[in-house]
C-alpha cells in the first residue's frame, strides 16, 4: 500500500516549511564548512611551502618529494601538491602522472581561494622564492583540492537537511495522523533502532516506503562499515610506510656519515634492530668461505664479533648460506616450533620465538654477495613482501657502501705502498712529511743496480729489491722511531723525528751499520749470490728535505763517500750562479776559449795509438781550466750546447786536417735531432776532407725515443765516410738493443765498470758479457778509465780491443809525436 497519496495534502504544508528552514540552515552550514576548509588549506599550504623551501635551500631533492607525497596523506582536502621551479614545467608532484606536464592557467592565485572555492574551483597556485648557492630562485607550488572529499562533505550536509525535512514531514504526519501510529510510527521506531544499532538486517513493513528505507539504511551501514575498515587499513599502511621511510632515511644517513666499515655496520645493525617489531640484527661478511659476524645489536658476550656464523660450502642447507649463494632473501617463520639445526639458532637469545630472515649484501648485479644481514622479529608469521623489499634495498645500499670502503682502502694502500716490496712508498713519505715536517730523511741508493738488471735480468733485480727490502726492514725494526720507505727505482728512504731522543749522531751510526752490513751480506737470488753496496744521503728537516737527501747521495757518489750529510755540502746552485755561468759561457764562445783536448786510444795488443778522442775544455780568462762536468749541463739548459758542439767539430777538423790518424767527437741526442747543426757539421767535414777520419761518439743513448730519426743521421754521415760509437755503454739503461738499432762500429765500455773491475765480480762478469757479445756482432770495444797496469791486463785478458785512460795518456791540447 502507498502512503504518498494518503498524506500528500496533509504533509504538503509541513514539507514546504521544513524545506525552507533546511535550505537556510544548509546555506549557512555550507558557508561555515567551506570557510573552515579554506583556513585549513591555507595553513597547510603555507606549512608545505615553508618545508619545501628549506629542503630546496639545503639541496635535498628526495626530502622535497617526501614532503609532497605526505601532504595528501596528512590532509584529505588536498588531492595533489606539485612543484615547478621555472613556472613552466611541473618538476615534482605527489601525483606521479603530473610530472613533466606544463603549468596551465587554470591554477588561480591563493589570494582568490576564499572567493573561487564557493564556485567549486579546485586548482590554486602559490609563488615563493628561496636561495640556492647564494642566488635567489623562484618557485611555484601548485595545489589541487580534493573535490570529492570537500564537496562530498557538502553533499552530506545537504543529505542531512533533506533528512531533516523528512523528519519534519514525519513529525507532522505523526501529529496529523495519530491514528496511523501502528502503520507508520512503530515501523519507523524499528527503523530507528536498526539505524542506532547499525543492524545488518532489514524487515518488511506494511508501508512499502518504510521497508525500502529500512533496506537502504541497512545497505548504507554495511558500506560504511566496509569503508571504515578500508580507512583503518589505509591508516595502518600509512603509519607503517612512515616507520619504513624513517628507517630508510636513518640508514641512508649512516651510509653518508660513517667513517669506516665498522662504524657503518655497527650503526646499521643497531638501527635495524629497533625497526617495527624487530628485536635483533647481525651483519656478517664473507672471509675465505666463512661468514663471520662483523656487527651485532645483541650483547657482544653472547654473540662475539668475529664468530663464524656458517661455512658457505659445508652449511649449504643453512638459510643464511642459501641467501648468500642464491642472492635472495630467506626467512624462517614460527621459530618456537623449529628444530635448532643451525649455528645461528644456538647463538641468539631470540631464536626460540618469532621469525628470522637473512638478506644478502649485494654490491652489484653480477657480483657475488659479500655477506648477509640477519634479523629476528617478534612476529611469528614472518615478514611482509614490502618489508622484504625494503630490507633488500637497504642491504644492497649497505653492501655497496662496504664495497666502496674496501675499494677506498685498496686505493689508499695502492697509492701509499710499493707494489713490489709492500713498503710505504714516496706518496706515504710525502704525506708523513706533510703531517710532521720535523723529520730527518736518509736516502739509501743501491750502487750500480742497473748493471745487475743488465747482467741478470729485471726479474732477478726485482727479487733482489724484495730481498733487500726485507733485510732493511729487519735492521730498522728494532728502532721504533725509524720508518722505512721504498722510493722509485733502487732507492729507499729512512725517516726519524728530529725532536726524538734519536740524535743525528746516533742516526748516522745506524746508517753506517747499514752500509757496512750491506757490504758484508750476500743476497741469494735463484741460487745466484749477489753482493751489494749502498750510498746514503742524509738531510735535516726542511721543505725540500727529500731533494736535499737525494743531492747528498749524488754528492757522496761524486766524492766517493759512503755517507754524506746535506748540511756539510756547499750550496752554490742558485739563480745568480746560473746567470753568472750564462755570461761566462757566452763570453768564452765569443772569445774562442772553448778548446779541444785530445786523449789517445791505444790498441791493447800493440799499445800503439790508433785514434784520439776530442774532449771539450773551458779556458778561463786567468788561464785556468774548467772540466766539462761544470758547464755542459748548464749549457744545455741555456740552449748553448749546439754552439759548443759546432766549435768542437770546427777546431777538431782544423787540428786533424793534415793528420792521417782518426779522431772521435762526442754528440748528444739533441745534436742528432738538430737539422741545422747537422748541415753545418756536414759542410765542415767536407770542407776539411775529414769524412773517413771522423768517428762520432753518441752520448745518452738511453734517451733516444725516435730511433728512425737517429738512424737517418747515422746513414747520412756514413755516406761521407764517418763511423759511429756508443759512449759510456753499460751505464744507465744502455743495452745491445740500442747497438743493433743504431748499427754502430764501436762500443766504449763505461768507466764506472772498468775502474771497479779488479774488485767487483759483478762488474767483471758484466764487462765480459759485453765484450763477448760485441765480438760476435763484429763491433770493436774500448775500455775507458784504464788507470793502472792491473786494470789494463784484465781488460786485455777479457778481450777488449782498445783502452783509454790515464795509465796511457792524459788529455792534452797537442797530439803525441
């Protein structure tokens, strides 16, 4: 039965009055509600703007995104919040679909919010500025109002007043139709009881409308309950995500702020142990197949650092080992009912309840895991997929950071340690001197080490350096104030603090012991007994202490001393001295005071002079004579060396133009590559018809880098009859590869080998090898620095063809008659 026909006339008046009153109340309530929304929005937007501004000024883009993401969650009136730095494109947004889209004109200024919201406009903008790197940058905050939420509430108000109208109508109907109590009122009471109790059941009534209303309310309450459950789940999810983000942020901060691996692992374990319902965390790293605990949040007495957690091979069934090898997380639930089969179960006090998970520490996609993160949770049901995803991401970050620390340690070790000897290198020495400049430095140089390399090979030489390094390490280990370093080549350095009790006199005594003990020691390398000697230079603390110590070594070798202290050396090398030498050389050139001295070279069998060597000398204004050792180096630096070479060629050709005996002239590498000089030399030789009597001795052959160009010079002068020799062979890095490449006629064996040939077995063996190989190649040999009869007899016995030295003749301006 329908009631609307029955009560239409009676309720019409009540309906009009109720509707009018409801409209008035609705309009008033709508205005108050929108005003509240506007105030709430303005307050939240200004707060978001302030937080975004601070994050941008601190250059933390990830924090900006976090602020934008949290805004719609914390305020349901906001649908999305976006950020545009250039007012053109949306750079960041809580709504990922808006990223990269253009900023449109439908975003109105925030000042129009009070007015435009009443016309249901939902997009507004707020301009702000911030300072980055000292510059002002303008930004734009774009806010979209949650239309469904805000105007949905208005709809609820409208529904409320509609219900009010219905209530008034019902009330009027009750007054007008008391007789309908049983037909209308009682059913309405039942409907009211259902509404109050939120009953999920509806009843049928005599009046159809009441039955429908009861059924509608029942359905609505069911939907409300479902919505409530959804909202509660959403709230729980939001709170969980918030805790998760806090943990992620804390771990990321530790990755940046930790000073070393131990600090990182300890802090990370402590932080992970307090996340959600976790109660313990271990971090273990791989070492020689074993997983060893590197950090733990539990009592260190119960779970000691360094404890072997598992063996990757022997304990393959262990979930920890499986996660390590398979590079996937492995969890164990309901620990209280699990048998204790593995070592980690026996170690932890938490292993008898809750659940457990092992996450691999992965440094890259292709690399094997370097360890695991182990976590105990109070939840017996294990870990959610989101938890596992978060933990795997954090474990990857921790693994990457651990690997970065290891690479940094390896790099520091590589930069500061000699790869061959494992001693601190020059970089370490310089760093030590920067840290403590008050250091005495002694440089130890192995004498004639290049000869050892040439005779025995580089491999033997390297092994000898290692053996001598170990020997020096043992000798210096008993002195706590002394530190040993390995410098490039065959050089070592020993440092001590000048302010310590170890005085210089005592320090030099130690160095003398090292020198003497080195002389007495025999180093056995691959069944070869090698004898060594060293030269030591010592320097007091200064900004150039290493350079001074090296200079002291050079001075010691020049003076044939074993130890030289820099403070006792003359300090004549300065800029004013260089300028003075420049003037002296220029003056000597203009005044023709550079003259050739001639030293005969004799046949070892007949002792007859077979040729001469022209040696340059500088005659001072007072008639005294300067050795080329004094002025040749400075002349090269001042680009005057080629002038001296040309002077020697001209004066030598003039002296030998009427002689039949050959003469040799020294040429540097710079001379070979100087085309203008080559043209002048060729013209002079042709002018004096000296082509078949000139032999050029090439100096510093180890510096040749362009053998093709050097060969062109040699071929050019061979075509006019000149011959070629390598001077000082056996010094530095001279080797027979240079002889073969240059195709020379003569090899002059360096004087440093010849003068020690009586007492130095290594030198004698080396000279013998040079002579034998030269003979096989058809190359003549000359022994330099033959200073006495014993040396001459030895070089003659070895088979060297010719000799040159003070035993026969000294250099002179005139030729021997």
